[in-house]
C-alpha cells in the first residue's frame, strides 16, 4: 500500500505557506471587513460569487450571514450569486459566461 504521509504532509505544508502569505495582506483584509460591516450597517447586502469549489464557499459565506455564524444575532443580508441556475444559464447563453456575475450584480446590487 502506498504511504500517503508524504503527500498529506506536502498538502499541509502548502496550506501553511498560503496562510502565512495571507498574513502579509492583513491591512487589505481589515479594510474589506470594515467595508462589509459598514455596508450591512447601512442596510446594504454582501454579494458573494465563485467558480467551482469557490461557488460552494460563496454559498457557505452567504449562509453564515443569513443564519448566525457563532452567536445569536439578527440575520444579515448575504446573497450567493451561484445558486440561481436559471439566471446563470440564461446569462451565459444570452451574453457569455464571463457576464454571469456582473449581470446579477447590476440587478441585485442596489435593490
């Protein structure tokens, strides 16, 4: 049987390297957090998108805003732009795949 330990160790090492590089962008991450907080406080919503596995991540993030995450609080407006298959396929068909999120932002971003 193949020893998977080196492969697993490589993945963990890669993960730690990526996480370490993320720390270099703390100022940007903080600014994004402040802007999201301000948007929600002003009655706006956060729109999430992603492709492939990141589409699932966007749905998870939106669900955490709507639900409660770690503590009880009011529901916050979060929308994943990856869930409406009719909109996704219509936009991709009538325009192009590159427009599937932009068109939704145009329609949902300020309503």
